[in-house]
């Protein structure tokens, strides 16, 4: 009896197996095509990049012969040349920034070796090399004049627009003095005491207690959403913090919207300095998240488009687009198509690298800024200061913040 049941069970298993094997043969051709298409679509669209909304490529005609009245420094955090190329491949066309004619390469290493964002920001702001984690101070911790202090001493308005927390490394490096980039409460208070005219970004968690009091004492109007942003009229200094931490992707308000409002508020007869950072390119590269990095790239390129469009209508504006460092060791596969741009393009485990980055300059005096093919990141600060001195003259150095605050 057991033998008979065993044989019967074996026959059932074999029949079931054969049924499974023959099932695909019973699928009609159109059904087979549908399944294959679904598999191919899943493979090709792994990053779902079709949903990215790139701004259409165009070239702007900015006058390089005017003296420099305004400077707009745009920093793609972690934006190496290869993430720009990856973006171009996925977009299927050039980015707006790739239409800028004047280009050089920039060496980014700090005194510590491969730079972090703090030392890189200090180099571009102060014109000195320093140690990683240091902001607006030299290797001995001594304060050095920042680009915001330099501009304010000459009567220019100043602004910082970012997609990270307001006191994050890059914006803090434009104005603060401290030997640690992580003391966000301290850095934010320094930024408010420095009376920067426009501060837009994230990090609303730091608008509390002492910072709130300092903002009120220094006549800031504080807003937290897109509606409040658009209502700002410049009657007071403007502080907008639109997320608890960072502002990711092209969320509302977008980087381009914040930038356009900053330009409206800063525009005046005496000139301005504005730093705009696509902060989270680096964050997504560190996470080995290519889709996220591409989202941040399209957000940053939209802001570049807004700036170039504004600068074309406002002669005397110098636009500099660059990066603080490269992140991710991004590679571009040979003969790559959009489907080849994925997380496998990262080779450094999400770490920063010492790869040179691009600098693209347009507008006033942009064709005269640099004479070499490769420069140091400190040369960016020196070039901006040289041009502002030509227009506004020398001014006494006045540090706005105490490094020990």
C-alpha cells in the first residue's frame, strides 16, 4: 500500500512539474511581448529618470566688457565633471551650465588633503587653504576676512541661498569664523549677527531661543513657506527657512524660486554678492543614490538658468558656477546611454575625492578672470576680490564676527 501511494505521489509531482514547464508555451504572442516589455522597462528605468524635469538647453549672451557690479557665486556641492556628464546623458541634451563659454579646472585639496566642504568654502570665501572642518579661520584658528565681510565693507548687499540647513558648511564658510563646522547653533547666530541681507535655506530647527532673539534684534523678517517667501518686500532683512533640515529635489520653494526672489531683493544701485548652493548633490552622492543626485543636479541647473537669464538683463553681473569638491568618484561608462547611469557609477564609497572640478564663468569680466587652465580654489576668492576692488575701491578689513562667539 505504501509503495502504491509513493508511486502515485511521484506521478502527481512529475505532472505538476511538467505543467509548470509548459505554461509559458500556452501564452499568446501578445502576452509574451507584454511580459518581455515589462521586464525590459523595469531594467531600463531602474532609476525612473523619465520623471526628471530638465530645463531646456539654451545659451545666454552676457556682456563680458562691463565692470563688475554684482557677483553671483554658484556652488554645486560635490559636483564633479562626471556627474555633469551623467546628467547630460540622462537628459539627452546639454545642461544650461554647459553653455557657459569660459571654463577652467580647479584644484580643491585642503591642508588636510582631500577637502571637506568647510575648508573648500573657506578657500573660496577667504582665499586661504585651511584644515578640514575649519570655517573662516586659518590653520591656527585665527579669523580671516570672508567674502561677505569683504563685500559689506564696500557697501554691497549680501545673500546666501542653499538647499541644506542655513548654517551648513558652505554657507557658513561665506561669513563665519569657527574651528568646527558642526556647532550649528553657534554658526547660525554668527550669520545673523553678520547682518547678511538675504538668508534662504533649511534648518528651521535652529530658529529658536537665542537665534530667534538675535534675528529679531537685527531686523529680520522670518518666513517658513513659499507664500511667505513671495511676499517678502525687502523692507527688512530676509530670513527664510523652509525645512526642518534640508530641502531635497525640487521641492517648494525650489532652489530656482529662492534664487529669483533673492535677486529681486538684492538688486540695487550699489551692487551685491550672492552665493547659491545646490547643497544636496553631495548628500545623494554620499548615499550612492544616482537618482537622487540627478534630481539635485536638475534642481541646481534650473537655478543656473534663472541666474543667467537675470544676468543677461543686468549687465555688470559676474556669474561663477563651480563645485567645492567631487563626491563619489563618479565614472561614466564608455559609450554610456541613460540606462548605464546608475548607482554602479560611484566608485569611492560615497567619499570625497581630490579630482579637479570645473569652473564656468559668464558675464562681467568673465573672460579675464583666469589665465591658466587649472587654478587653486583660493584663486576664486582672489579673483572676486580683485574685481570688486576695481569697481568699489579698497576698504578697511572689518571682521564682523568674533571667532570665539
